[in-house]
C-alpha cells in the first residue's frame, strides 16, 4: 500500500492548490445557477475533481527519474499486452491456489496479480457512482460503461505514449485487461451508486430549493460580494493593461482606480438600469426601494461608500511606508505613528469584515452599508 501513498499525497497537494484557484469561480457559478450556496453540490463537484486527480496520479506516478526511459529498459521490451484475461492466468500460475481445494482460496489475497486486478476494478468504481449521480437513471448504464472504457483508454494511451512524448519510451504497460477491469469497475459503481447516494440530497431537492429561493427577490449577500469582487478585478485589470500608456506611479494608479470606480459603479449601472459586469454575471441588479432603476445621485452615494475604504486604506498604507532616517530625533515618534496607522487600517478592515459577516449571517435581511447609505438594494433579475 505504500506504493500508493506518494500519488495520493501529491494528489492532495495538487487538489488544494487547484481548489483555491477554482473556489471563487465555483461560487460565482453556484450563485448564478442556484441562487444560493449549496454545500452538497460543492461537496460533489470538488470531491469529483479530487477523485479524478487522484485516479490520474495513481495511474501515472511515480514518474521516471530520466527522460530517456528507453535506456532504463532491456532491449526488446514489450510495451503492451493485448491478450485478455491474462490476470487470471497469472493467478493460476502462482500455484498457491488450487481450485479443487477450497482451503487454499484465502491464499489468493496474497497474490500480487489479484490485488493488481482488484485495484483496476476499484479505480473506476467511484467514477461510476458520480456518473449515476449525474445521469440519475439506471437505464443509462451503457453511457457509464462507455465513459468508463474511454477514461480507461485515456489512461492506457497516456502510459503507452510516455505521457504523450514527455518520456522517450513508455514506462508502464498498455494492458487490455486494465481496459476491461476499469470498465467493469465503472459499471459496478453505477449500479451500486444508490446505496451511497441515499446519504446525500438528490438533485431534485436542490432544484426545489432553487425554486424556493427564486421566489425571494433579495439577493444572497455572498453573491453581492462576488459581484463587487468581479467589478473590482475588472478595474484593476484595466489599470494593469494601461500601465504601458499611463505613467506607472502611485498617483496615476489612484487616479485610474478612482475613474474606474466612477465608471463601474456609477455610470455603467445608470445606463444599464442597475447592472454592472459583476451583477450581470451573478444575475443581479441594483434597484431603489420600489424596484426601479437607481437614480444617478443614489449611485454616486453608493460609489463613494465603496470608494472611501479603498482610498483610506491606500492613504494609510502610504503613510505607514514612510520612514524617518535612523538616528533622527523624531525616529521614535515615527515608529509609533507607523504602528498607530497600521492598527487604524487593521481596525477599519476588521469592522468591515464583521459588518459583512453580520449581513451574511442574516441572509440578506440586512443591507450592506454601501446600499443602506444610498437607500438602494441588490435584487435578483
């Protein structure tokens, strides 16, 4: 079993990195599709991603230490086995199991050929379970069998080609038995899936919850924050793309971001009836208390409320970075001033974090400060 420890450990580390990159896009997709964050849907999707990564790494790892894998192999090495049921022959040739003597049957558990065949079956059993969750109906078992075969074929071709030319020669065997056993595992998982899926909410229950959320007009707080994040990222990206045209200094950056705030949160929603890029992506819009498109004055108040924390954070950060020469009679005061400015900035963001947390916990029954001060609200389109 220690042979599988390294691939699984690498899979965990790779999944954690990939999960951090995919989490925000998944949140955006989840709120756009369902209108709420579904823990169970997230668990299914991310566990599926982890499983696919683990299965791939179990097939490919550990990797050879050299590109020239041909030099590490004997002349005339055969890279494929096209004779089916070779694993049965290997188990019979071991000699420890006599089919006429039932008392020898437990010895099969000590055979390498048996455990290799069992691993190939078990490898795609979870794949079959996931397919049953996605397809739902038992009659689609042929699809599951076909997809299991194609996934197994992908693994085998990847090995036969030395990971598509990454290595000079294959370092593992293309085995037709693996194709059969992997496909069988996918089919077993597909038929046995109801036992596992009974522990989780069905897709129908998610759809019912989605419909109940759609009856409520107020937007989920996390969805509102995601929309703001998308808009802010666009502002920052636009600045990065124009740094070759605009002088790249602190003043130019501040001016660019200020203009970006005015356009993104003021001008754009005024002409698009309360929608920005972020709110459109999340299927939201900003409206007044009667549900009508917001007036420019209200949008400017909201823009200012969003802009002030960014501006204060930038000013406090710039003042904190200013240092007096060591040995100056005011050096000690400068140090204390830097500490005070840092604590002030941290306190400001802590207050905003607590405020956001309170709004999230109240599930949209309370407004974010920037909507409250502008007498606006974020609603579903």
